[in-house]
C-alpha cells in the first residue's frame, strides 16, 4: 500500500496518496516513514502546514530525529 501511495504522489494525486497512507496507519501499521511521507505531502504538495505538524508529531512519537524536531518547531513558529 505504501508503494501505491508513492505512485500516487509521483503522479500528482496527493489526496489519493494521503487516503492510502491514512488506511495504512488506521490498520495499525505505525511506521515512522509513513508519517514523514504524510507530513511531506501535506506541507509541500497540499500546502497544509497544520496537517504537516500533526504528522510530524506522530513521526516524532515513534522516532527521535533532531532534524525533524527542528522542522516541526519552525512550522509551529509560522502559525
């Protein structure tokens, strides 16, 4: 399913990609890369900083990453 989401992103179908990734996470697969991909899609493709913040937080709940933490803090300052 994750590869399907990447295919959708590659082809500009961002909403569909987000839907697939939502299914992945609601089915219990808490993989950090999925949340990071969702954050990237939300911020850079859908231009939705609030949604990106949500997914960056979920990513950081699963994995420690100083660069992602700095990115999250920067986005929160822009609000």
